[in-house]
C-alpha cells in the first residue's frame, strides 16, 4: 500500500514540476488569459483534449460501462459527436469575435452590464457543478490510496454546513487542489493541458493494450466474456442496451421513461460542449480561425480515440473484475473488503491493479495502480485549474472589472486587484464544489453528474446566447439575459426536485427524469426568443440589432479579429 | 514570448456604414451562402444520425440486440459508426473550409482593407 502511495506522490510531483515550470513562462495579461494568442493548431488541439477529458471521461465513463454495460458507452459517443456542433457553428466565429471570455462575444452586441452579470452567473454555475464531480473523483482516488484517511479524520468532521457533513477525503484533497491552483497563479496554461492530455492517452492506451493482451488480441473472445456478464435485475448481458435505464418498465408523459432519459442525455451531451466556458476560452489562444478549426480536428482525433478505448477499459473492468468487487479497498483475490460499498468511479484504478498484478506480479499491480491514479489525479487537477480559470475570469474580468469597476464604481483596476478578486472567487467556487460533492456523495458517478448538471446548464443557458448572438439579427440584451439566467435557474431547479444521483435515489421525485435536458434545453431557447420579443416591444435595446452587422461580418470573415503578436 | 501586452493589431473603422456595406458585397453574400449550404445540411444530418441511436435502442431494443459477429451486436456497431461519421463530416468540413470559405473570406478582408 505505502509503495503505491509513494509512487503516486512521485508521479504527481513530476507532473506538477512540469506545470510550475510552464507557469513561470506566463507573464503578461494576454499570456495569462489567452497564452499570447500564439498557440499552434495541433498544440491547442491537445490542450482542448486536456481541458475536456476530465474525471468524467477518465474515471466516470469506464465506471458506467463497468457497472451498466453498453448504456455507459452512450456518454463516449455523445461527447465526441458534440465536437461537430463546435466545429460547424462555434469555433471559428468565436475566434474571430472574441477576446478573453465567452461574455466578450455577447457584450459585443449587447448592453454590457446586464449581459456580463448574467454570463458570470451561468459560467460560475457550470464551473461549480463541473468541479463538484472532479472533487468526487479526486476524493475517491484518495480513498483508494489512503483507505484509513476517512476514519482517521472523522473526529474532526463531526460538524455540518447547511445540514451536510463534509466528506474528509474529498474535503482534504479538494482544499489542497484549490490551494495549489490559487497560489500557483492559475496554472491552467496550455502546456499543463498538453502534458496531461499526453499522460491520459498513454494511460488509456497502456490499459487497453493489457486488456487486449489478456484476451490474446481476440476481440470475439473479449466480447464472449462481456456477454457472459449478466445484469442482476434485468438478466440482460452487458453487451445489450437497456440496463442503465430499463426499457419498457415505466412511462412518463405516455412515453417510455428509459427512452426519454437516453434522448435527454444525448441532447445535453452533444449540445453542452459548445457552451462550456473553459472550452470556449481555448479558441482565443490560437492565431486565427483556421488554427481554431485545425485544433478542433486534432481534438476530435484524440478524444474520439480515447472514447473508443473506453470499450476496453469499461467492459474490461466488467469482464475481469465485476462490479461487486470495485471499491476503495480490496482483499485477497480482488474482492471488496467487507462492509464497503462498490464505487464505480474506481473502475479504472481497480482495472490497473488487476492487470498489473496479472502480468507483472504484486509489485506490478502496485506500480500500475499508482500510475493510473496519478494520471487520474493530474487529469483532475488540470481540469480544476481550467474550470477555476473560467469561473475566476467570468467573475473578475467580466463582472468585477467590466461591471462593478467600470460602470458602477468608476476607476482604474490594477492587475493586482484583478488577480486578488480572481483568487477570492476561485476559493469560494472551490468551497462550494466541495460542499456539493459531500452532499452528492463519493459513490455518485462523475460522468453522469457532469452530463446531468454542467452540460445541461451549458446547453440551456450559454448555447442559445452564443448561437443567437452570432446568427440572429433581432436577438437582444433581454433575450440573452433571459436564457443565461433562466436556463441556469430552470436546470438547477429541475435537478434539485428530480431523482438526482445520490444513492439511494429519491422514490417519488417532483420531476421524473434524472437527465433534465429534454425540458431545460428547449426552455432555454424559448426564453431567449420570448425575451428578445419582449425587449423588442419595450424598444429597450436598438444597439444590438445595429451591431449585428458588425459581428456578422467579423464572425464570418475575421475582419478586425484580435491578432496574434507574431505572424501566423 | 516577450511580445505581450495588448496586441497592436489594426482595428478596422467602427463606422456603421462600413460594416453594412461589407455585408452587402457579393463576396460576403457568397461566403455566407457557401457556408450555410454546407453547414445546414451537415448539421441536420449529424443530429438525425446521432439521435437515431438512442431512438432505435429505445424503440427496437430487440432488433438492436441482434448479434452481427460473435457477441458483438448491432447496437455496438451503430455506436461505433457514430465515431466514423463524426470524423468523416469533420474532414469534409475542413476540406470545404480550406477550398471555398477561406478564399472568399480573404476577398472580403481585402475589400475591408481597401474600403477604409
């Protein structure tokens, strides 16, 4: 055990060393927020992959497949296809019209005070809910590495905040991560994401290779073994759809509930990516629209390859270990330690342990476990850094500098003041996500959580605002604020009254579906349209329509786009 | 890179007539038309193809459980085909953008440079 933890620390230390070295290369504001706008297409592609593939992809999807078979693979499919929305509609216009944040694009046409304030709300909501899942992932990893930590620390965690007791492992690792990200000067530089993306791909390729080696590269034998794994409730083989959400069991609004859940999930998966603030920010780092396009192509290649490998990772864990034996501590023969609940977020580490032991003996198992947990941890840390940057910039750049200090208390804002505000925001968002993580619990699947909250807010609040700003002439401030605030509020409300992801699920929730996108996303778009027409009637915002001509030309052609300091 | 601070760039004139004028140029109209001629059908196609997967899994689960090779079933092959379709569509978009959209956008940019 201790060997694993020491190895883990060494690997993490090396990663952080590279990170800090890269961070010292960041000096000016432009470099800080947009990496000097000199990043090449392929580098940015790796960085997008790094920013995008979080604990949800690395731990969550493998867990969903290991516990529910085929249905978990839907997350992999949706999260790749999502990039077509980004490529066709978002990437190039964003690069052509934006500066540092999503709200810069919106404020181009709209009245800056309301629209920046509203965008700050939705950005912080997306970041906090995304980060909540990362905290759960990191906490789960620590529970594997230091199984006694929860027990040791529990005397100090006998108090609760708003009725929720904090989880010791999640809180400890969460606070450490936030301290690192905040003091490290928001180290979400492009290089960190690149290093992490390479590590993540290496980890996935290694484990996939070992799974295939176990079956002597006989794919059919591999699928025979998966087929032999049967779901206890439905008796279906794990290769079959209909285990995560059972078809033909209950109906909602006269339609099969499982079908609604899957379609609703699909909507959030393929529309949400185009509204994620920390992904959109990546398009401001490249030299021009062509490089933005190239970077999406690179990202799609990497992300797609990784998601295809979840077949081996997730099904591998199901076939070789079995869901009943995936938990924080195992005893002889890869069985759960008595009294422990299975935790599907741990499928990847447990698979690493099993394969390492099988091929290289006990030390091999310890080493591979340390390697995969370290990669997962680096993954989480890099994503937390990216999310923190997005949330902090939304508050500090958009709200504090451009609303409070420019419009309300007029005056010059020093760089120092801006960074201080960014740090305080980061700390508060970090604490909020730790609390949410404790409320949800460490065994909730991190992929389902990210897709169920962060992606729905992104697609119901941010996506309509961005799409209509770029492509709809009549769109105005009222419509933008309506969908940014309304989409966020409706999503959070539906999730709060729905069955949720905390186990055991609520028996008779006020809203029947776990995935709320099928209602929340249309509501977001309708609010944008209705808000626009009401604004029109009020004749409040004539500038937005006038300015459309400018954003139209800029978005399509790149005339007057922010240029990179060096020739592209 | 030490060349930091706000990039100098060449901010175009913010004069309203200028933007609307550019919007009315044949090059710009052709660019917008060419872009939508590709993006609109491609978007409709990928959305339809994507949602066909959860819909057919939900409406015809037994058909989708049909095994094609060994225990690999139709549902898995359909899911795998989504990756291929996404990559192929991305490839065609990038080819079209390089061949058609970029030269048209360049023409508009040149006109903008001259027109000030």
